C-alpha cells in the first residue's frame, strides 16, 4: 500500500512507497498526518533501552517545505489506463462497457486532420466504433457522444493513476473532487 503525500496546504503531490514515507518521517519532514496508522515498520533493538524501534505510517501525510505553484497548474499526463478509467471503460459512441483490452484511445478530431492528443480531444471507444469512424469526425457521421471529454483535476488524476487506494485516502481525494466528476459514484455513467 502507498502513502498519499500532500503539501502543507493539503494539495496532493505524489504516491509514496512505505520506504519513501519512512524517510520523510525519519528526517522530520512530516508536518501533519491524517487517518489511522496502517503500516508499522520495525527496526533494530536499541542497545541502551532494549526496545525495538518502531515507526507507524499514516495513509496521508503532509510534507514540510514548499512546492512550486507551477506544479499545480500542470495538466495531468494522458495515458490509456487513465483515459479508460475516466470514461469508466464505456465507449463514447455506442455506450457499451468493454474490457480494457477491447478499448482504444479515440481522437474526435483525428490527429491526421490536426486534432491534438489531449484530454479534451480524446475519448474511449471500442475497436468496432473506432474502426467505423475512421478518419472522420463524429459530426461528419452524424454521431453524438454518450459523454463529453474533460481534463481531470489534480485530485481526479491521483485517483486515476490506478493505485490501490485506502478508504481514508479515497475519502480525502473524493472530498476535493468537482461535484460533476465522473469518479464520484453518483455521477457514474
């Protein structure tokens, strides 16, 4: 299980391994924590006390120090796993749900016609619909979309990265999502 690292203001920064989080704790780099400890790391026996060293890791930690504000403004990287997760593995054209292996990244405006490889131009499509569409736009075929593409927020991106997210972490991230986010259960397609 990974630890969700925030900056001191509460903005998500990264997923850390237990080892990476332990380094922050050991170097007094943790400003505050959320959630109950979920991993206990045990170290050596102290010669003077005879006690074993022990470090309890929380699921959410805020790291001391400042993060450049430009890091917050970056658009999340686009990948097929995150795109398919954003769209809930549903083809935007036919509306059916498919297995991950049967999906494609579909450019509404084809790249060969100047379309960009961006969140707002890409949707999830099944192989059959993608093949039928070919090098045309949905408008040229008279097709409508079952949902609109959008650029995920930073909090959505942290969820879309495909980690095994603990309940405390998901509750924190979900509380920061836009009310219209497709990642909220009430907005599932």
